[in-house]
């Protein structure tokens, strides 16, 4: 049974979703996006989990994708890692983390990402860089300008 991102819950037929692994937090997200769809999802047999996200968070820090992932994203990534199941997601940051750690993934309805990207914090003033290790952007230690998350230069 696959680990299913919210995109799958929104777009796939119910019979394809049945038995999939999902996070409890996705139900609240789904209610905000489509209360009717949430009711349908609640009526089928799913494997609802509330995982520890620490391993998922560490993996997202490795690629620099952590600022781009919501708490729900981290939970569904954690579920995929804990269960060892393929993650179905259209989220390119989730796909990027999966690619980095060699975890299987597939796109739901969009095209699958084609390459691994790395991210860094880059100062908008002096262009200094540092590793992305938090959920927030910070000010540069060198010049005090804001540091923004940017694709790492090769």
C-alpha cells in the first residue's frame, strides 16, 4: 500500500486510495480544500498514522528543502520512510528529498521531477551562503542583510 500525499487524496478515485498510508493531519488539510472530498475519504478504509517526523526533518535539511515543506508534508514523508512504501506526491520538494535518500516516489498527476536540486541560504547583500537548516530565513552574519533560500550553485 502506498504512502499518499494530499494530491492523491484529492484526485485519485476512491478505490485506488483504499488501504493507503496517510497522516491524520492530512484530513484537516483536506477539509480546508474540499469538505465533500474529506467526507468521502473518511468513508473508506485507510491506514491513518501520526508519525515521528525527526528522520523526515533530517532528510529535508540535507537537501535544503525543509523551508519548503509543511508539517503535513513532513508527516507524509515520515510515513513513507517508516513503512518503506513508495510515496505518491506532486510536491517537488518531497520528490527532491526522496531522490536524495533513494526512497521510491511517483507523481500523482503532474510530471515527475527529473533531477536532484540542492538549496542554500544566500545573502541578498554580500552573496554569502550557508546551509539551510531551519524553517525560517535569517539575517546574514557578515552584513546583516536577509538571507533567502535559493538553488545552490554548482
